[in-house]
C-alpha cells in the first residue's frame, strides 16, 4: 500500500506542509475506481484556519461532488485522523482509511472500525519521523493543532 498513488500523494502533501513550516500531515481521497479526487495537507498554521486539517483539505480540494463519488472511496492520510477528520470520513461514507502512522498520535481509528470502515495502519518510517521531528521542534504548534 505504500506504493499506492494515493499514499504517495498524501506523503508528498505532508512533505509540502513541512516545507511550509506547518504541521506535516498530508491526505489524499481516492475514488473506488482508483481516481484521485483530491489531495491536501494541514494548512491551519499557513492559513490561520481552525479546521483546515489534511483530510478536510483533501475533501475541499475534491470540490463539490455527488454523494456517490465519496461512497466506496479511500482516504489516505499520513497520521491517524483526529475526531473531526474521523467524523468527515464517516459523514462522506468512505470505505477505507489508510493511515501512514499512529505512533505519534492515535485518533478515531476504533470509531471508524465501529462504523464499518476498514482501517489500515502502515507504520511508515518517513511518516513517523516527519511527525516526531515536528512535535519535538514545534510542540506549541502541535498542541494547538490537537487542541491541547
């Protein structure tokens, strides 16, 4: 799965977020037929937004689509999704969430599974290191992002 275009796009987005000085989390929404619908990265710091997490950014960049476009889709994300992003995946009826890592943060994985959504955790080394470095270097920004 680490070679899936959706995961590669999510990782590219996380790198972009890091390069911009923001939270290095990326996401990519892929339709059931394998088409990338949208991709994005956490932009809370860059845009001064309270809600622009990576998964929300990917949904926003997907544009306005009919509900059928989301049904059966996969959300690739480099970090375990927070409650807000978990809820968005449930709301839009994605079928699967592929997570780059959950070493640095565990979000709503159990809730996703309880709602019938397949959860796959890769424990990708680069995702782990990107977040570990960010949390170590910018703890205040990280705590703000996760509402601590």
